[in-house]
């Protein structure tokens, strides 16, 4: 039942929501808290994401009361979140550190003040260590660092200052030398010899932190195709800045599309495809002339890139953020994609178009099918 919360059909979602409330939400706050905890324990990763989505919606509507939330917190204390979420178990379960950071972001204002007054220094020391140290392997660190920086911006009294210090410490750790400020100046002055001492993994992490912290001192010329993980983090930093500023976005669109089309790394192409959707929402007029290039991602050799392209384009079109144009026949071609998940996503897209009962969707749908039949 839980995955149906993502249904585009309003009646289906409402039916799932009503059923969830009937089955799992009782008038007794403590009982509801116990039920939700057991439900989370028995859920797989996919169901957990759906559970998070529907619980968030019900909290926003008031169907899950503040007393239930308090009852959930009664099962834990702040120390439990830190000790369990950032302790040795975090090295075993990749979700623990990330989830602990999310919990910190969602503290109420009263709980946040209480936490900071009693354990603020300890908390931020742990978050700093998680981000700048190498206690977690790469497959866990990136997701955890993402949420850790989000937690810092949510609960720290001066997050920009703290984040700036994180960037400098991370940069210092990249090279076998002293202070980050001197190193930054050497790089800006074109001193290439200092780069030779850089470890690619450390540099990749630095660029990742740099992008999340939205520092203005981006080092954009380190997008080396020789190291895919370095290029991925470099593109993350670049894209973060593009989303912030329209002028910077316009100046780097050509670079972004060049990377999304030609990068040897499937991970880089897949991530950039998702970013194109974010940029289209943020700066629709800038992305308009690149519509054909966005549809071209549907022909990528990578299943991951094609799937993301279908999801991005479907979201933009169905939410009226992108006009339906002649290129949509490229979407119809994915009806016969070798990956069943992609073909099912495209079928759902066209069926949703028809349910919108807008003549423009129906006309383009018919044209797309006609072109599709002709090409096969």
C-alpha cells in the first residue's frame, strides 16, 4: 500500500492516506507512536521513503498530533540519536548517520534550544568530525555529509561561518601542507605543483563539501575526466552555484550540457540530468532553448540516465513547467525501452497526460504515437 502514496491520481492518494489513518493512527498518542515505530522497523528502504512522505503529509495536516510526535521522542533521548547515529553502528548501517542528521534538522524550536544549551558544542564537534574526517567509507560518507551540512544550517546559530570553516579544514586536509588560505591563494595564482600532492578521494570530498556549503570560492577547473569521482563532485559544486545565480547559470549551461552528453562516467551524466530538471524549474527561460538537448538524454546508453530523463521530463511537463513540444515523440520511443521500469514510467506518463483532458496533450500524444509507429 505504501508505494501508492506517490500516485499521480489524486483519488488514489487520498484513498491510501485515509486507509493509513484508519489502520495506523489511533486516538491514543502513545499507541500510535508504537504502531508507527513497528511499521518503520518492518519496512524496507523503499517503504521507509514512502512512510516518511505520508507521515510528513499527515503531520502537516494535523492528522498526526503533536502529542504523538512527543510520544515518539519519549522512546529516545538526544544522546541516543548521537551515540547510535554517529557511533560505531554508523559504520555498519549506512542509513544511521544520515537518519540521525535528518532527526536533528526536524527538532522543534523548543527541543533545538534545549539541545544547543546542553550539548551544542558536542553536537557540532561530532558533525564536523563526520564531515571532515575519514571515519566513514565513501559509500556512506556522501549521503551522511549531505544531511550533516543540512543539519548545521538548520540548528547552528551562525551556519555560514561554521560552514566556511568546514570548507577551509577540508581543503587543508586535501594537501600535505599548511593553512587553507595560503593554499587557496596558490591555486588561484595558478601554482599547479601544489595540486600534485592532492589525493583524488580527498579532493572529491572537498568539492562535495564546497558545493553543499555554497562557498563563493569555487574551484571549477578541477573537473578532471581522468577521475570520475572527482568530476562528479566538481559538477555537484558547479550545479549548486548555477541554481543560486541566473548569470552564473547562463554562463555555464554550455559546459553542463557538454558534460551531460560526453562525460564517460554514468554517475556524472545521471546526476547532471537530474540537475537539469532543477534548473528548468528555477530558470525556465534560460533552459527553454535547450529543450531538445534535454530530450536527447532519453537516448543515453545508460539505463540510469534514461530513467532520470523520463522522471525529470514527466515532472516538468505534467506540472506545466515545460511546454509539450514536437520532441515528445522521443518519449514515445521509450515505450519499448529494454528496461521494463522505464517503459512502465513512460506508459504512466502518457496515461496521466490523457487524464488531464487537455487537448494539447491529446494531440501531441497522438502525434507521438504516430511517429513512434512509423519509426518502428
